């Protein structure tokens, strides 16, 4: 019944507005069309200038309300992101100025030059000097922005520093998985054909590659503060995107085409809790590329901590090789000297045959 | 059909009043009509129906965004298992988002906008009896109609319509296992789009041919109204870029149904290892955006052209810098083909390639700036009449400025890294290409309605429509920039589990309420539109806006063939307003001996 009333009320409102509109049309015919046209003109001219004033006030008010909720008051959580923030402020400055000038001119001209009986429009078809002026001035401003932007772009997309911590992140519907290279500092090989869910090899790691034996598989990302980190980004099924808005970073995860990005976290999670006055603060990884029905829930967590805490955490993680093949775990078994010979035989049985 | 027979038909009509020749049955006059004016109205009415559907979808998914915890029992009555327990299911939410985008970008703002106004205005404003090929023109509409039917039918299949976003990136769109919308719904989407491309090509080729070949005597290219220039460049863009979408769609159909691997490689989906190797998901994005970016200008240019014309007519002043306006349209057309990869800055694109696209993208801001300043100068020292069309044209300029400026943020790749795929992007493109183009379209409808139907739209309703829409559009999209600056991602069904994004709940609710109001006012417009066709105030003068262009030299209700007698000869450009102390001098008035040159 409630729906019925709502619909009835909406229909009533429509009918009322419509009747008023019809009536005003008859009134204007009675009054004389020319006269009512001029009256409409005055009303709309006034509304346009009102719209300008309230619009500019609204833009300011909106900023008051929401600027504090954006990520900029808390600053960039990565060193590289600070350049992005600076670029953003400069761009806001330039475009903001153009915005105010052009909108004011637009509505002011419309109001000022509204139809008057004694006014004659000014025949002004072109003026080369003016046109050159507003071709070159925007061109100069844009050149500056482009140069500034590209400088940052090449730094951010350039090679990561050699001492960067390497973490592999893999997206699949609808979660993130991390892989750390372990003590050898190298990630073992992968091939999507080695994917084996019953075994638990969901990252399709090639465990015949000895470099994979000390690799860690985690679902949370831990990073040391003030050290560059390089992410190697993969996807299993569809395109995902590693979105790290606090670090001002983002990169697609494309199946079959690994991508990378690097940045330097400069605040630990604990420091950010204080900076944002939010005890629940957490660095989140959002999926920023439409990936299916669970897209909105594809959330990952990053913990940035001191180097010492980070190493402590690493030490508690068990290599995936040993979780999947407990009989290879040196802690549970007598250590075997010839690792390669023992490693291969049982795993080969578990692996899908090469096509 | 030769000019002579058309002339005959028109002549008969003039003498016979409302009577028509015996072979003009209802079917040939209103259904399979070859009259460009009827075809234009068919495009417009179909576009309006699509706009209501597409707009309604956005209202439904805004309900979810505005209040993620609420349930609406009537929604379950309407949508069945897609809204189990009165709550929109994520899959269907994504289907609605996808269809909203597809419908509004292609079916409303491409077919509904250029289809309507290119068909209606080109012959009337260049002085032609009809399109170069009325037959192909009719087919263009009917292919659009077929595309509409197929797209509509995809809404009713059991697994739901396409739900991978209007950009249909594979592998998501290629694999039924990845998303239920990527089952039969996606095939229907692709088939519909293939039909749509055929429609667009038939239309576009016709528009180009007509403009180049059928201009009346004296109508040199530089005497064409800016509407015609913009529709010309729009058609060029469509003809050169839509085939690339067609090829992408066909390759995707192959990947889906024939086991090819154009876009697929190294995929494990739903626990299954797929045999596809060697394809590239990124290749599809290149193909898609090679159309996708020109598409933005296909949507925007007609709105620019119509606004230019309407601003000039109602300022009673020539458009400022006619040649610069044409030049900037041309520059935008060329550049539109060279910027597509700015949608792909975070795909792992080669950084050097990225930098080239940054440069070319920001270059577009220069012709855009020229246009804005020229519009402002057109208003300056005018004698402005605020007809509803004029208000929408002014609104268009305001929105084009607001949305265009944020393009400078997104086009700069380093900044785009942070803003990509956030609400900032939603705000940007909805303002600059969505709402602005709608304003151009509304301006066109209000301005040319008297020529289309011989009646006026109700003015009061028009003014209500304008004011609520412009205020509402800014209230909806302006705050979204802030959500984007907070990193809030697009296409999220629910933000409440995110520490970083959950504090915009109140704003989302506010936006949803405004969206509902704005949608209601569009319904008011639609009522006004259809009511006025039959009951609107009748047009009693040939030239109600006192405009210079040729369409106002035709009878109030022109028959097929447009001019009962000879086609008028053109003697001047279309912007002789306020010249030599005369309010306006139509294009068919010969140049006087003592007249000053412009």
C-alpha cells in the first residue's frame, strides 16, 4: 500500500505542475506574448546571476565539507606520492582560476547583456588578436603542466632502486595473494598451467625451481618503512588493479602480462593512525578495475612497520613449499643433504602433465 | 528518388493542405519513411525511450549506493531474483551499471543525438530536398532499431545482460565462468553493437555525402552553419572509428565462441586452466578505445555545433570567430584519433608511449579553450533572449568548462595514476560528455521543436526542466570529485567494508536523492514533449526565433522535399545578426550594394 501512496503522490505532483504550466501558457497569451516573453527573460536573467553566486558559494561550501575527507590533508604515505600531491595542488590552482574567470564571465555576460528594448547587439564577428591570445596562453600553461607531469611520470614508471624490497601480488576473483622471495631474494618461476587447487598451489608456482622453495605465500602485505618496494603484479583470471590510494599508486593486474610498480612508504601504519586521528586506520588495497560480481569486496591490507618488526614478521612465515609438502620441512624431518634429488620425484606426480 | 519527383510531391502537398498522395500510406509515411525529417523523429523518439530506460537504471543502482542496507520490497516484485529480499544483487547492480553506460553512450547520445539532428538539420540547413540516399538513411534507422531490439532482449535472458562495464574488457567479458553477465548476455551485447555500427556507418556515410554534394547554390563550405560543420566532423569520426569497434567485437565473439585466443592468455578461471595462449587482453583495450575516445567527441561535437548556433541566434550577434570555431572542430577531430591510450595509463603501457599520449591529450585543451572563449565573446555585448534552448546552450558551456578542466587532471598521466578509475573520473566524464551533451541535445530539441512539429513546447515546463536539471547535475557530480580525491573506486556495489571509503555514506545518500529528483524532472520533459506534439501552442510564423539559417524558409510544416518551390539560393554566411543596424539578415537575402563586408 505504501508504494501505491507514493506513486499517487508523485502523479499528483506531476499533474499539478503540468496544470500550472498550462495555465501560465494561457496567461501569457492573454497578457500578450511579447510582454510575457520579456518578463520571462528578466526572471531567467536574474536566476542566472543567482545561480552564479550560489554556485560559487556552493563550490566553496562543498570544499569546506569534504576536503578534510579526501586523502590530501593527511599527506601522501609514499615519498613519490608527495610529488603527485604537489602537481595536484598546482593543477587545481591553474584550473580553479580558469574555472572562476570563465564561469563568472559566462553568467555575468548573460545577465548583463540580456535583451533590453534600447540595446543593440554589437556586430563583432572576429578579432585575430584576441583569438591568438586565447590560443597561446592556454598552450603555454599546458606546456608547463605537461613538462611537470612527465618528469614525475618518468620517475614513477622508471626502474625501481636496486635495494628495493620485492613483493609479488596476484589478483584473482576476489582476493589478493602475496609472495615474498625468501632468503635468496629471488622469486621462483611460475606457470599458470601448474595451478593446482587440491594441492593448494593456487599461485601456480613451479616447485621444481629451487628458487621457489623459500618463497612465502601470504594474504597480507607487510612492508618495511622508508625502503623502496617493488611490486610485481599478476592476475590469474581477469584484469584486476592494485589500487593503493594512500600511496597515490595504481597499476593493472593483467593475466599473462606481469606489470610492476614501485614506491617508498614513509609512514608506518601506527604513525598513520596518529596522523589521521583514526585508531582504525589501515592501508587498503582496492581493486580498481571491474572484475566481476565481487569487485567491490576485493580488499587487501598492507601493514607498514619498522624494519625490525618487518623482519620479525618475515621470520614467523613458513615457506609455501613446506606447507604444501610437509615431508620436505627440515623442522619436521632429518635434514637431507641432496635437496634437488629429493625435491623432484613426489612433486612431479602431483603436477598436471604438460600438454 | 530524383529531385524532380520530390519537388512534385512537395508541390502537391502545398496545394492539398494536409492531404497526401495516394501512395503515402501510414506505413510509408511514419514507419518505413524515407523522409529525413521523419527518420530524425524516429531516432529522437527511440532515443528518448532509451534515455528513460537508461536513466531509470541509474536511479535503481543509486538506491543501492545511497543506502546499502535498505531493502525495497517493490524492487523484488519488479526484478525477481535479481533483487532477492528487496535488495539489489551485486551481479545485477553491475548489469545495471553496464547497461546504463551502454545505453546512454551509444543508444542515446550517439544515435539519439546525431541520428536526430544530423538527419533533421543537414538537408534543411544546407538546402537539400533530402539525404543523398534516403533509402540508406531509412536502413540506418532500422539497423538501429534492430540493435535496440537485440540489446533490449538481453535484459530478459536468464543469466542477465552484460555486466562487465560498458567498456567490456576481456577476459571478464570473454569468459562465462568469470561472470554470469558474460554468458549469453554478452553475445547479445556484441551482436547488438555490430548492428549498431552498421547503422552508424550507413548514417555517417550519408551525412558526409550529403554535406559534400547536395548543398544549394551559393552554400559554400564556409557559409555552412556551425551545426553542419560539427555534424560533418562527427560523421567523419564515426565512419573512421566505428569499424575498429566492430572488428574488436567480432574478435571477441570469436574468442567467446570459436576458441580463438586474440585477447586471452595464461588464464585460470573458476579452478579451470584454460588452453588459450598468446593473446593480449590489452590489445582489446587499444581496439576499444580507438573507437572509445573518438566516441566521446562523436557525442560532444553535435552539442557544440548546436550550442554555437543557438547562442548566436539568441544573442542576436554573429558567432565570434567562425573560422576559428571550424578550425578548432577540425583540430579536435584529428586529435580525437590520437589520444586513445590516455584511458590506459595504468595498464603497464610503455612509459614513453604514455608520454606521447599525455602531450596529445593536453593539446586538445587548446581548441577546447578557443571554443569556450569564443562562446563567451559571442555573448558579450549581445541582446540576449533566454529561450529554453538558449538557457540549455548556456548551461552546456558552463558544464563543458567544468568537466573539461578536470580533463587536464586526468590527461596528465602522473596525476591519472591516483585518479584513474575513481569517482573523479565519473564526475569528469558525466559532466563533460554526459550532462553537457544532454544539454546540447535539449537545446537542440527546444530550438528546433517548432520546425519538427509545428508547435511549441510548454515554456514553463521548459524553464522548470532547465533549472532543476542544471542545479541537480552540479549537486550530483560536483561532490563526486571529492570522493575521487579520496580514492573511492568506481563500480563498487557497497563501500561499507572499507575503512578508507566508508565516510562518504551521507554524501552518497544525498546524491541519490538528487538523482531521483532530476530523473523525475526529465519525465516532466518527456510528458511535455509528447503532449506538445498534439496539444502544444501552434507555431504561426515561419521564423519564430528570427534566425538566418535556411530551415526557417521552409513552410511551418514542410512536406517531403522541404521547399514547395525552388530551393532558396544562399548569398551570405548564416551569422549576419546585428549587421548594418539590421537585427538579422537570412542567408537567402541577396547582398545589398551598400552592405559592409564582415
